[in-house]
C-alpha cells in the first residue's frame, strides 16, 4: 500500500516539472450549495491536467537501462501528454498508444510534447493491449496510466497542496477513472488529516468503482459511454482498488447532463475551462450526490482542462438545453402569407429570441398546402420554456420539441 512518505518523496521529484496549482474560494458555488466551496484548479497544470505529476515521478525512478530502452504507455489523452512532456524533459524516448477516437487536440498536443503517437483501439483498454505488445516487441518500460504506486504517489502531491492551501478542509471530492488520482490524494489526505472525508466521483456511463466496492472485488464493465473521456475506463486498477476500499469514504456517480451543466457553470460563472473528467467533482457537489452540512469546507478537484473544441460546443448546447436557455422546436404552418407572422407574434409576446428558422415544404407527412418549420430559440429558463410551449399549444399549434 502507498503511504504518506511515498507522496512526500514524490513531491521533491516533481517540484521542478509540475506547478503548485491554485486553490480558490468560490462565492458562486458556496452560495448555490450552502457549503464553503474551494476549487482546486488543476486544469491550470502544465499539459492541462494532473497527469504530469505521476508521469514525472515514475520516469524519475527508471534505471539507466530502462531510460535507454525508452517507455511506452496507453492513454485517452491526459496521461499521454504528461508522459510525453515528462519523458522529453528527462531525455527519455516515449511511444504512446491512444484510442482511435481520442480528441484531436490531445493527439496533437502529445505529439508536440515530443512523443511518437500510435492510434489504435476503440477505447483505453484496447489501446493498452497494443501498448503492451510494443512493450514486449521493443523492450520498453510500460508506464501505466494509474495502476502504479509511483504514478499514484505523484498524483497524491495534489492532496498535499490542498492541505497546504486549505488546512481547514473537511471534504475533498475527486474524480475516479482507473483510481490512480484518488488513491494518491486519499493517501495524502488521510495520512495528514484522518478526519477529512474523501469522496470519489464517476460518470454514470463508466461507473465501475461503486459496484466493485459493493461486491468486494473489481468489476469490469463491458463498455463505457460518457463525455468524460478522461475517466472512461472499464474498471479500476488492481493496485488502486485496495486504496479506494480503505481510504475513500464514499463513491457517487453523475450523469452526462449534470457534467455538461457543471462545465457550463464553470465557463459562465468562474471563467474557467474544464473537460468532462474535470467537471465531475463539482457536479457531484452541485447536484448533492452526497450529504454535506451547511458551511462545510469542500474542495472539488478540477483535474483537467483539455476539452476538444467540438466536444465543448456540444456540451455548451447541452448545458443550455438542460438549463432551459436553448430550445429547438418543429411545427407545421399553412403555406400562405401571414402564417409565419402570426406564429412570431407569440414569440414576441414571450420575448423568445430567434437564432434560426428553417422552412421545409417537401417534408414527408406534410400536406401540399402546408410547410414544416424548425426554429431555434434563446430562452430564459425552464419556466419560460414551459409557459411558451403551453401558449403555443393553446393557440392550436402542434409543437414537437427537438432539443
């Protein structure tokens, strides 16, 4: 088992490569939740995520022969970038296998940090299989993304920083993918402040930790499906699982819509960008996935900010939909002058702002004298949407909500 001394040693190894990231009090989220919320902004870390810590610590422990042979790893993106930069700075050749559908931004960044990238597999597990083949074929050292004590120790330096900057912390909320991050942080927190809670968070579409804890042994999912690609693993690690069992107080899950809303909140209210995995901890707090007291000091770890721009666009739209600020509807109008004007009078009465209108006279199922209309609207919230739709239907319009 990893111990506090391992993390204290790792702090000395990673000090020059990783940043001591900010920990900031959030008036916004404290007001929203009633708790005393401080954000650990690890999305400001070099390479945009915490992975540089574990990668730096692991590479620093390689023997000379291992350094000569080089390293190989598998990653959905953040570990790839961390290994690439850490290896380049320490003069070690790195080859990294990423899933075929890894975000383009993460693939480009990994190459820019100096590593050779191999794209193979539909997810992390299949990429890892290819990486182990390269390990055997080329004699490289495999650097596991999470299931390695030196990697866990490096990630655990975040816990030391949280305690340095917020010694009054009562609850630390941490994402779980394979479990390396939470194993390290929980070891640091429990080692220095045993009474503090550590809450783990997974995406609903990649939730293996909670069933594993319930069963008492690791559960492997058949597949994963979540916007939080950084924690989209089928199972927690063999080495990380005992740390989660012993040192994590509770594991909860959040849905993709809740993750999207947390991302949008952070963009709009905190002016900070996070990826899906970086938002799950805050989502768990905002949607009260675990019990906490009024005024309790809570630190959600925003573990990464490397979100693909296409994904970010979709997430923003999804977040606006969930908060009742974007609406897309379809209805059928009589294809004659004044029909659209009559419809728009209702929009004006409700102050619904139009993004776009699309007419389609050729749609199947629409009578020859009718036209189908799709309209995208900016709204002011769920109540506004409900009142608007009710008024449209009361006026005789058959309305389908598309988004």
